[in-house]
């Protein structure tokens, strides 16, 4: 028998709990928001992820062109 504890982080997370809370509040008519705002925690996180990926891509392209310029200057 192994006594190692698993450190994997499962679960729903803050965004998931917030989304579920908003959905429940919408379904029991406690909030009168459009479904766009009820589901906003999900799409806001998706937009943040896309933004981070775009920034990483831009940094990678800039780094590539800088390294190419340095390589050409050495020749």
C-alpha cells in the first residue's frame, strides 16, 4: 500500500461555482439578467485566455525576429 497523497487539483473552481450560482439565481427568478450576463464568468475567462495566448504569440514572433536579426548581423 502506498501512503502517497495525490496532489492533483480537481474540482469546479471559482468561475464554475459563480456560474452555477448565477444560473440558479436566474432560474429561481432572483435576478433578471440576460443569459449573456448569467454566463459571463465563462466567456470572460475564455476572453482572458485568448488574450493571454495572443500576447504570448506576439512575444514569440517578436523574439523570433530579434533572434533572426542578431543571427544575420553575426554573418
